[in-house]
C-alpha cells in the first residue's frame, strides 16, 4: 500500500482474549487534490476490522472508498477528517450475549456494509483532540450461504462504536491520553434487542516518525 493505517489493542486480565481490537485500511488506488488550503486524498481502499467486546464479536473485510482531508487552522494547527463507506462481502458477527469461551462458535456469518468517520484537531505540539465513529450493518446467512427468512431467522446486526479521545504532549514524540468508548448493538430477528457498553482508557503513546518524512504525518 502507498498509505495504510493499522491499530491493535490488547487486554491483559480483563478481556475474553488477549487481542480485542484490530482495525486497519490501506489505499489500493488514490489521487491527491488541492483546493485552496484544503488538501484531499480520494481513493479506493481495503478494510479489515476485528472487535471482541463484552456485548458483541465482529470481524469484517470491506472494499470501498475514502476521502481524507487536511485543513490548516493556524501555523501549527490542523483539522484532519476521514470519511469511509464500504461494502462487506464477508463478515462474522455474534447475535446474542457472547460467552466467555472459545470452545464453540458463538457467531454467524454474513455480509453487509460499513461506514467510518474519523476527525481530529492537532493543536501544534501541545495536544490532539479527536473522535471516531464506526457503524456496521451485518445480514446473517445460514450454513449453506442462503439468506435467512424474515421469521425465525438468524437476523440482522446493527453496531455503532463512538470513540472520543484526547492526547497531550509530554516530551518530543511521547504523549499521554485518554479515550472513551460507547458501544451499541441492535439485533433483529423475531424480536429486537438492544445492548450498550462503555469503556474508559488511559494510555501512553509513542510516535515513530521517519526522519525523511518528518512533519508529513499526524496521528
């Protein structure tokens, strides 16, 4: 990939599994556009998402388009915004409260669509304030790959994830930050069930930067 992003989160002692979140995307083909002070990157991307949270499991592979923008707000301050829409040809998603075991399959296969909005304000070398929102629609299919009927079916899943975060510069490329997660899942089959879950995290962040590309990328 000419450009890609990959994020991995782990849990020690509190989650069902060691790895509980992997999100990433890479540019397959893209074009740079400059409109006044606004810089754009528009193209097609490949997406991968994996979430293992207390109220749902989800794994998707997506193909779609994305728009990345960078707008200067001052000499050292910028607004970054990314918008993504993709189809999901193959996914796995839980359809009921998940179990604390991996001894049997507690999810269904399916297909659907996903959308992502990522935005952040970089305040020079002081702080970064941002928020991400992810939305997934997964339609279940049965064991022979056929859509389920409208009644007594495996159903549909609608999952939303809101993630506001803030980081503060401590020293050079070392930051300290905090983020808040709000997870929601709506599952529809014969009945409609809705579940919610929140998480709060404090973290240290170290930014590795290639000296040849210094100042060209921001988190």
